[in-house]
C-alpha cells in the first residue's frame, strides 16, 4: 500500500462526508472529487516515481471508480460531467429511504433528484463513485 500525507486522505474523507450530507449539491460532490484527485497526486509525490501520467494510468487501470473520477476532474468538454436529474425509486426500495426522501419520492411520482456522473447516456451515482475511488486509492498497490 502506498502512503501519502494523511492530511490528503482526511481532507478528502471530510469532503466526501459533506457531499453525502448534501446529496443535491453538485458543488460539494465536485469538491470531493477534486480532493480525491489531489490525494492521488500526493500519492504520486510520495511514490518516488518520475511519470505522473503513467502512475495515474496504473491507478485508473486498477479501479473503474478512479478512472471515472480522473476523467471527471480533467474537465474536458466532451468528458464526464455532473448532472442533477430525477432518479426513479423502486417501491421495493422505499423501506431503506430516509423519511425526507420517502416523502419527496411519494409526491414526485416515485422519483427524487440526485447528482450523478453523466458519461454519454450512462449515469453513475456520484457518491458511490467517490466512495469507491477513495477506498481504491487508499488501498492502491505499490509501484511494480
């Protein structure tokens, strides 16, 4: 496992918690994404390797979540982007919803707004991707 300043991981973890606490905030989700991306850079700096692009490509090859996060943070015009859109909530999932989400879903035809990562027509829950990316980054294998 690679090591970097624990401050980077602590900051990214705090930003992820803040994004989860405000599930409709694209701003907080993007901040968490950028801080996880910065933690990857800190890992590179601690690794002793000399090519950041090769380092990041290896991380991305081992984690779909990191690959998606890196693409999102690159901010390319044709790349992944954050969108806020209605998501259908299956009735079978109602028992797992917080009361607030349950009420919103009831009054909005079984949907609720969520921040997602859009890649073409595909959609990914931003909070799930961020959590997986941070977890994968924290357990990244050492360089070969």
